[in-house]
C-alpha cells in the first residue's frame, strides 16, 4: 500500500537516510526498530513530506507523494502522530480535533466516531490541550490523526512516557485500527511492546533498512534483535 | 480650566492615540506571533495606508465622507495585497530565517518609502474628515446646590475623534471574532502554535503566512486611514507608529494579543495625558524607560509566556 523506495533525505546539509525502503500493507502493523539516531523519525517525516526527499520515491497505492507539497500529503489519507505528540497546546481539545477534520473535510460522523473511541476526550472538549495529562494528550494526538479517516497511520513512539494502563489503551486502539484495515507504521523503542503487537518488523541501521522479518520469526529467534539493537 | 476637566480632555486625546496604536500594534503582534517575523517595514505599510487614503479621497472628490468611506475599504485591501505579494517575493524566498527577515523587511521599508517619495512627493497632504462637529462635554461639580452639571469652556471633542475610538473598538472585536470563531482564524492559531504539525494536517502554511502578513499590514493601513484626517499624510510618517508599536508589543508580550491591547491602552493613555500636562518628549522618555524596565524584569512582556 505505502511504499518507500530507496529514499535519501536529511536536515539541510546533514543527511540521515541513505537509501532506506519500507513497505506497509493494509491490515498490518509494521514496526520500525533501530538504535537512537538510526533514522526512524526521519523516515516518518520524509513520508509526510516534511523533509525534502533527494532521491528515491514514496508512493501510496501507486501515487507518488514525494513530489507533492507537504500539506497535500495528508489529504491522500495519511494520519501522522508525531513524536512528543505535538498538539496545538493552546487550542482546546475540540479545536485540535477540528483541525484534523478539516484536513480531509470530514463530517460530524467522523468526529463522533473518534470521540467514541476516546470517551475521555468528550468530557474535556473545552479544555486546553496543553493542560491534559500525558495519556490524554496521546489520545488526542491519536484522535486528531484518526480524524482524517486515513488509510495509513504513522505513529512515532506513542507510548513514550505513559503509565502502563494508558499504554494498554493506546495499544488496543492500534490493534483495532489494524483490524479495520489500516496500514500502520509504528516506531517503538521497547522490544517487548513491538513483539506483542507487530506483524512485521523493519530494522533501520545507519540510515538504511537492513532487514525486514515477520514478528513471528523474531519471537522464535530473539538473537536477530540482539544483533541489530545490541548494546 | 480646572484639573478635573483638563484631565478628562487629556484622557480623551489619549484614547484616540491608543485606538490608532492598538490597530498598528495588533498587526505587528499577529505577524510576529504566527510567522516569527519582526516586521521592520510595518510603519511603511501604515504610511502607505495614509497616502492611499489621500489618493482615493482626492480622486473621488465630492463630499469628504464618500472619499473617506471608500478609502477605509480600499486602502487596507490594497496595502494587504502589497504585503502578501512582498511576502511571497521576499520573505518566502529566505525561508523566514529570523535574521534575514529583519534585513529583508528593512529593504522593504526603504523601497516603499522612496517609491512614495518619488510618486507622492515630500509634501504633507491633508485628508478632510468626513464629519467634524465640535461636541462640548459636561463636567460635574459640587456646589451649594449639590451636584451640578457645568459646561467648561474648551472641554470638547470632535465627533470624528469619537468615531476613531469606536471604529478601533469595532475592528478589535471583529478581529477577535475572526480569530476565535472562524475556520481561517483557527488555522492561523494552529499555525502559530506549531507550523510543522499544521503542515502534517493539510494546512497550507505558505498561504497562511501570506494572509497573516497581509492582515498585519492591512491593520496598520486601517489605523492610518483613521488617523489621516487628524494628522496629514507624509512619506516619513511611518517611523513614529513603528516605534510606538514596537514599544507596545514588547511591553504587552510579543505575540500575545490581549497583552498588546492592554499595553496599547497604557501607552496611548499615558502618551495623551503626559503630553497634555507636561511634554510629548517626556511621554516618549517614559514609554522607552518602561520598555527598558520590562526587558530587565519581565522580558516576556506583561502577558507573554516565558519560553520553556
């Protein structure tokens, strides 16, 4: 569905990705694993068009995305949950959701669907996003991305700094979205969390993808993980 | 005149100054808040508004109210358009880099100023007020017969100055409604908070920036159209409003709109009152001193939030 093919990108003169590829299918959770600074977040930003792709391509169902201006990318159905949540902190919960809805001109139905997924947010519609608890902020960031009714969902360390009950809730939503047919790309640091949720895993090392395996294989042979992430 | 009526007169003058100032400073504050651009050319957009008002009202002739009413609409629109185009031509090309935008807007300042000098000329030209009746104001005084209303000689305001105060208030309310109640306002506020994330949610940040830059300039121009029947249009008239607007925005907190309103009121009123009782120079000294004190003790401004 979403294919990233041999992309080179970086921040200004600093190159981060040197020919990285991945391939996400619908109804599947693809996890990106790699050491700090390997280029996982950069990969997601490049998909969103937030970084210039110098060579290679990003295609969604055959359509090229990497030539589009950044604000056209989400309109093709990619929901992005950035690292650190990046909410519009001084806007209310309702306004944050409204921004998500506007991106693909979604109706009230989508709003209700999203609020049914996260009933906690419905109670806090008029509260400033920055004053929510960490878990609620993550819910809002997820809700905002789901407001696009995306085909592909990019999650960058969604469980970072959350308490276990919240992590479980976020995990359930991710699994639910997978079962509804979304293609999900998940960046996650904790290996146990990855193994319990992922269908496939792509290892990123020094700006390249070095290996893609089924999660089932990894569970049987954890030495692969040690080889790529080992400290 | 006794002290009481005199103070009232000075306060009214101050309110007029504050009204113009709040519009100009608001423009500067919005541009900085959303785009993080310190617009040094802001005063020239103010001047351009005044000059265009003169052109429009002279070209139309007839009753001064007609020319003024048309100028009130045409001048801000035209200046906003000029600003939006220069954003696309200059600021966008230098990627809104904080240092280079300052140099870029200084360049815009000179281009606009000198173009006006070459076309409009060095003269100061008046625009006739649409209406200008003198309204005598009452004052209350205790005497043997209890509270008495008197009409001190010289205590008056022109209807036009009252109109300026109300017009500025109306624009402020409209601006607030625009920013908080409309979709475009919401998009602007989201862009202000986090432009990269806004992009990831389909916000055309480049277009938003051009609109915001245009809106900021249009607010300055609107203030200028309102002021031009009181003060004449001149190609160098932009310097003072720029300085005052910066004073207000620093005191209020860069990018904070409520802070800007409060500071504009403070500075405008103190400018009016101190100018009447002492001297305009003292008013400026005090305003500048206030800026210095704010920068020392509360660098984020009255209502600004400290960087975290």
